[in-house]
């Protein structure tokens, strides 16, 4: 029965779409940004990552540093306090308008608009911002999730930020919780749902460079099959 199915009755019947959009979801410290930019180099594709903050800030007429403080964060007392503390009112923009624009939900809405606009001109690689949900039903899209053991992630966090182990643990847990809450708030979905992703990579066992090469090869194969 299995051999008969492998012969073509039920397996590999569908001609795969060539991939022109990649979303990268990541645990904090798992290497999502590094992977995205390596993929961008391999494929010669643009990457929408931290530069998204600048596009959103321009759209909302806010300082990028203010937007970065609440980007990909759920609303809460801490983010409201950060927004209030960072607020600097330019003469042409009333305080009330800036406060509304800097709310995490407003920043999230502007980010979705900006990402969807960029995706109208693929190819594109997008990091985070629940894009695995935003483009869940879009053809020609590859959804990637990066995970790693906590110890590995802590080493990476402390390699780029001045911190001690307690600070690194607290920040890593906070960021993971914030990203999970962001996905749940805007898409009512558990970001750990394996069906949201086509590929999950443990970057504690597979190097980020190896993962980038493998994914780039997959994309190239899809293009070859479709042509």
C-alpha cells in the first residue's frame, strides 16, 4: 500500500508554487535577524527587519526610537509608561495625536499596512510581526520558525548586550512573552502552533548559516521546478 502511494497516488500530486515571500518567526536569541539577512544575501532579496521601524515611524510621523520602544509589544502598563516617557511633541503635532499614534495597537496596525504594501512587490523576507499569520493563506510563501535551547539563546543575547545571566534570562523571557502576546492579540493564535510554519529550525543544533543555505536551496529548487 505504501509503495503504491509513493508511486503517485496521493503523494507529491501538487505542483509547488515558486516561493517569493519568506516570513521568519523567532524565539528571542534564536537568530531570526541573522538568518533573514543571510537569506537575503544568498537569494539577493530585500529584507524587512529593523528597518520596518523607520518606515512605520515615517508613516506615523514619530521618532523611530519611540516606535522601537513599543514595536511588536502588546499593550500594557509598561508600554503605556514607555510611550508617555518618550513622548516629545513637535510643534505641528498635538500631544493627543502623538499619544494615539504611539499606542502599541496603532504601531501594529501601521506595521501591518507597511508589510502588506511591501509584499505587493516581491520577493521579500520579513522578520517577526506575526507575518506567519498575516500571510498564512498566501500562496508562494514560506514560513520559518527559529528556536534554540535557552542556554544557547542566553549566550547570544549576552554576546551583543552588556548583561549578566539574570538580566539575560529576564529579558529573554520578557521578549518571548511579548511576541507570543502580540500574535495572540492581533491574530488570536498561539505562535507555537506548528501548523503556522513550513520549517522549524533548532539553531542550537543546526547553525544559522547551514539553515540559511538549506532554505535558499529549497527556494531555488521551487523556482527550477516551476520553470
